[in-house]
């Protein structure tokens, strides 16, 4: 009998953890290499919002629908240690210092917020606590035989045939296997030094977490908000199962630091977001802030993720660039990557739209 395949996964975010989990279900031995901490970057600081059909009509539609179903299945199978819950989702608008045209109709919202419609039901929108989800999937993978290593990948090792078989850490240690997956979020661009990969960039976002207890029901709000100076923001506010509320609104194109541990918020960004949140919700106005967060979500030139084999290099795969839908699409990406690596093809979601060959390799770091 052939020995189990040992696959090195560079990156311990939601995508890397999901790949490890689905590989472990198939009897492979995933080895996740993480330089910072599992779920320590965007996968631990995102909103964790999930939507069944918000990608309809786009290349992401089948991936999103499959992943939405997998989220519910994973919560049932693994006893939901990450607060998976279904939501009712609303859209609305408000303006700083301006009386609304009608009451929001929700006790946790200011009467100056005008709701314009319900855009999601408990059948079509849901939420997870993203750090708990990422770490929970990694623990489940480890229970199935996966390994987690702390370290920074500094290069690849290749067999005489040219196939990628492992990685070299900055400590000098070599971790050998039968192939390597690049799943480092926006830091995947560093792998373009070793592989012909398209560029992946980081787009910075800021968020706050409020401790609200049971003051906010299982609801989400997507808001159009005009600041006093006339600038338009699009806040997103999500109520989690653990008695907290996550909110975001302020993004920037700040430079990505080499080390995820060095990420800090832009000057004034969190104050600006807190002022907005306290204005639109009396529940948030009286709640303490328990986390000020900043992270970089990975984006590609055409807005679609890179999911597939690295062109022209045997034993190398990539899964990154999921932008705002990384938490939603992590399970289906993990399932598809496990199928691709072990079977050579996918059964649930075709990956043709996400083939890395569609974009030119990035040459800036060579």
C-alpha cells in the first residue's frame, strides 16, 4: 500500500486550515507552516459573514453556494465551536448629524437609520467567529493526523525531476513532503520569488468588536453612511453568537508589512469607525470596545482567487486571493484543493475561473 501523501501547506489562515482539514479527511498528512499564529491575520479579524447567493451571476457563484452548505455541515459535524449562526440581514442608510426619514424599526438601531430592505434571511445569510473557525478547523485537522509547525518559509526544495517536494524555513530546517500549497493570503506574493505566480496584493481594513451581550439580535446590517464632511462610507455591522458585535467601514491602501505581527491601524481610523457606530446604534453607544483590529485581505488583479496548480511546476499549488469572500469560500476551497491534489480533478466545484494561468506571473521580487 502506498504511504499517505504528505502535503506542506504554507499559511495557517482559513484557506490553509480548510485545505488541511479536507486533506486529513482523505487520509493525507497535511503539514501547515505558519509564521505568526493560526488565524492571526485577516482570518481572525474579518467579519465572518456568509451568504448563499450574493455571488450569483459571477464566477464565484458555484464556489460560494457549495461553501455556504459546507459551513452548515461543518458546524453540525464538528459541534460548532465557532459560533455559526444564521442571520436576518438588512440594508439601510444614514448621515452624520442628519435626522432620518423614518425609524429603523429595530430597537438596537438609532431612529436616524433608515432601513431600505431585508437583503438576507436565515436561509441565505449566516455568520461565524472567524478566529475560532480557523483555529477549530486546524484542531480538527490535527485530530485527523495533520501537523502544525511554527516557522517562516524561506524557499522550496525540489526533487531531481524538478518537482516541488518541500520547503526550507528561515531557521535552515527543511520540511519534506510530496508537494507544497501556497496559501499565505497577501503574503503569497513573497512566493513569486520561487514560483511563477500572479501578483496578490493586500487591501487594508479596520474593524472594531463591541461587547453587547444580548442587546443586539441575530442580525446584520449593510449601511450607506455619509460623514459630516461628505465622505461616503459603507459600514457593515454583524452580531455574533458570543455576545459581541463586529463592525467595519474604513479601508486604505497602506503598505503590507512583511511580518503579520507588525500590522497596526491607520491613524484615526478606529476613532472614526467608533464615532460612526455609536451614532447609528444606541446598543453600540453604550457597549465597550473589546478589540481594535486591522488586517489585509488578499486581492488579485481581476478580483478572483487563485485556486489550482502552479503552471509548469509539478508538486506546487496555490490557493489565495479570496478578497472579501475568504471566510465564506474557505470550506469549498479546501474541499476542491484536496480533490485536486489527491485525485487530479474536482467533483463539486470547477476551478477553471480561478486557474493561475489566466494572469501573468509577477516578476517584481525576482
